[in-house]
């Protein structure tokens, strides 16, 4: 069945929003996606009907408790775990990673080693560097391959030792779009006795995650990158979460996953996240899919991924034909998501971005917090790259229009 792009686009009010009559083309999805009506309506419904704190007998409070539990259960289906106790919701990926890194530090001894890949966003780097600094740990850097644009198993194997305690690994780079074989790399790390903390923030917008199949210990993602509100999520294996020292208030819940939620959560955003998960199910049903919630998520993601692949092929072909443009990432669709970065011989990324944004083609430039990637690629530390991040609501017409504009800017 053809991807129902018009029906999809109609669900996202932001796509029809203009700036003084100028249409917008959202190619800034790698930094954050727009949200569907399902999300917006869930948030307004929260404020209309049951804005409240939790844990008491008021009807509003009872409704909040039920909504949070329902959302966590749906999120467990989304991540592929049968155990909702393994799903922590927090402010964003970075905050949750800081929190868990502090808890994990209690398992490490001076002289222990942690491996950090150079494909990471800083959200999966600085928290570990600081844990290492505070606890006299040794940091080993894991390079990615410049041909495959991913971490090769041999590079990891060479760094593992009986002192390795943790591997910090990106699922998909937010600069190059390269996708790692997380399952194979995790298995190597586990064989050496290390834990694996995966950053799936960029991956989650494009492909469905399966934490059980991956066999990872922790996996973080951010709903605002997959058509939801500004929140963060971490999956953690139950026995690990149970054994970790938690930085929480004495009177706060000791039950999983709530013991990792410090302070009052953003309930309205959690309600909105439920709306996003409902949107994926709506899309699956539009496509004629049936089955349980996980199967509907899988059907929606298969269709979104296939549509994005078509757009990616179109975008790549157009970009590669522009003289002086150098891609910073794989030039085929294998092992990559729809996040594309490039530099140009003559114009800086910021100069290109300024012209694109003025013409209503939204994009990002700079190192995009992927400092290690930018360093490994010898990019200008301030200018970095021009980044275009596609999402499933983008259309062929938008890609064609964006390409024409880029060619014009870089040609003239
Ligand atoms: C790959 C990756 N990891 C981590 C983050 C940080 O996520 P958050 O803003 O939820 O802390 C981002 C945000 O751009 C990202 O792209």
C-alpha cells in the first residue's frame, strides 16, 4: 500500500503553519520533530479535565495515576519489554543519563575502564567522562570506521579487557546518520563482563527499538525526537535497576520505575506522549494493519521507514550531484537513518543555513553536540556541518524543492 502521506501530514498542524505567508519545510527533525493532533489533544485534555498531582483520592488524582501507568505500559510495548517497571520517564535523555551514571558509579572501582565511542552525542559522553574523573576510572575511546561510518566489532574487541565495566554506545549518530550493530557490539561487551548503555535518541525517530532482542542493559531515547513532547526515557534491566543505588527522596516511592522519577513529573507531557503512541497505532490502522499494540507499532515504523528511505535516496542523489559538496556520512542507505550532513568547498554551514532558513527550509548547522564525531572528521569546531534531518511526514515535493534551493545557493 502507498504511504498515506496526505493523511499523515493532515495530522500535524505545524506542517500547515506559515511565516508571513511563507510555507515551512521541516528538515530540522534530527533536532526535534513536530507533533500530531493526538499528542496536542491529549495535553489539552489533561489541563481541561484532570490537572492534578498524584496519589490521593480526588478524581483528578486517580485519573493522573491511571494515565501515567497506562503510558508506561504502552511505552514498554513500544520499547519491546514485557516489564513496565523497566521504563523510566524523566526530563530528557541527558538528565536521565547523568542520574543513572551517578548511580552506576557505585559499581566501579578506581582503575576500572569505561569505553566511549566517538560516534556519540555529548549526552552519552560528558556524564561518563565526569564519572571517570570523580572515580579515577580509565576512559578508552572507541573509533568509528570512516568507510562504514559505524563502530566495527574488531575496534571494540581491541579495547575490551577484564577491567572494562561499561560501554557507552550510540545506536545512530545525530551527525552522520550511521547506525551501529548494537546487538553484536553489546554481546562482545557482555562477554567481557561490561554493561552497555545505548543512546537511541536519533534511532528511535526512524526505526522501532527492541530492547530484548538487542540485549542491552540500558537504552535512552527522547520522545521529542519521535513526534512526542519534550521528555526523556530510559529502559533499564530490572535486576540492574533494583540493585542500583538511587538518588531519590527518602519518602518517595521505592517501586520501579517510579523510584527513578525525582520530583513531580511533567504529567501533561506524559499524557501527550500517550497521544504520540496512539498516533503510531492510528497510522498502522490507516495502513490496514491489525494485531496487538506492539504489532501496530511495528507496522507503523515499517511504513515510516520505507517512506523515509525513498526520500533519503532522492535527497542523497540530489546532494551528490552538487559540485563542491562533501557528504559527512554514508552515501548509500545501508546502516543509516535519514540524517544527512555535508560541508561545501566555498560556503560555510552557517552561511548555507541562514539562506535555507530565510527561505523556510528549516535545518541545523554546527557540531550538533556530536563533538567527538566532528573532531574525528576534522570539521571546523564552530561551523561543523549543515544538517538535514528527514521525518516520515516529509514529502517528495519538499525534498525536490529543498534540493533546488540548495543547488541554487551553492551554485551562485
Ligand atoms: C543522539 C542524541 N543523543 C542525545 C541527545 C540529547 O537528548 P536530550 O535533549 O533528550 O537530552 C540528542 C539530542 O539532540 C541526540 O541527538
